[in-house]
C-alpha cells in the first residue's frame, strides 16, 4: 500500500494523441503499485498515474465513488480500480488500459483518444462522449446519451442503453448487446450502430441498414475484443440515411 505525497509528482507533460491501436499489456512480471484512495486527494493519485512509466501496473483501492479518477493517462500502463467511481472516470484517456471493477458515473472515458477502458458493472449517461479512438467496454447497462458526438471510438455495451444514444455520432462503432432506448442515432453522421435487442425508436436520419459480410466480420472483431461470444448474425445494423447532409429549401424559413 502506498501513501502519496503531492510534492512527489510534477504535472504530466503534454503528449500528442496516440494512434488508435490496442494497448500493449504490462508484462506479467511487472510489480503492482497499490494506492489506497481512502483519505487521499484524487489529484495526487492522478498525478502518479499520469507520470507513471509505461509497462507498470497500478491498483487503486477504495475509490468510494469519487470523481475524476485515473484521468489523462498518457503512457502504456495497466490501472485497476476496485470499486465504484463517480463522474468522468478515465477521461481523456490516451494509452494503456483502465479496468473498473464496479459501476461508473456520468461521462465515463469522455474524450478518450486510444487505449481501453473497461467497466465490469453499469455506466451512467454520456459514456465515452466525444471519444476520438480506443475501445470502451461496459459489461452492464449504459444510461442515456451513450456515445454522443463520438468521433472514432468503439463502444461495446453488454446490456442496454438509454435514450438519445449516439446523438450526432460522427465516426466509430457502437455495439449494443441488449436493447436501445428512444431516438437512437439522432442526427447521426457515419457511425455504425449494431443492436442485438429491440430499438424503442430511431432518431432523425437514422435508419436500419443491411448486414453484409463486411459488417458481420467487423462486429465479430469488436465482440471478440470486448471478450464476448454473442453471435454477430443476431444483430441489426443502423446508420445514417444521409438526408441531412444537404440543404433542403423546404426546411427554410
């Protein structure tokens, strides 16, 4: 168990976004640094993981629903958080992997650039909002607005998602192994959505599209990366009708 002193860690240097590639796992022989968050400032813990050397392992204990845990990671490290986390956990993630053994609050992995964020429980609304790359896996359910304005991130949800998910989603893939709420994919651009269950309603310009061989292969790869064995053939695909791409004089005032 480690108690951290805020004077030990300088601010993390600015790092350009990493390319969208699977993170390299820390060596099995790598020692694990354990941090007990009970009674410690989250900013001190974040400074530690933000300046950690690549290939190291970190274990965060007793998160107790605190906000902004493990944000801004820029090196290929493995972080495990044992317990529930609050708002914006693993935000601005760039490399490595973060595993949360519990539930996550609003804004999980917001603006993720690359790497992997995995939640074994449920996630609240706006999971992976504005994500540019990487993979976000939620074993349970996700709340409203999952993947809004996604710009390249891949999201795999083992359960169901709430209303207005993938709103204005621009790029990337959203996989839902359960059901989807109202207005799925409203004002969508080029994100591909795969849903195994039922969709309560589709948003503006979002339509069902055929599942061709290329989509079945793509979905199989995503499910495998998320550690799931669902049958890709059981899913339906949704995407943009591209009717909102051009000006229509009938909509003018």
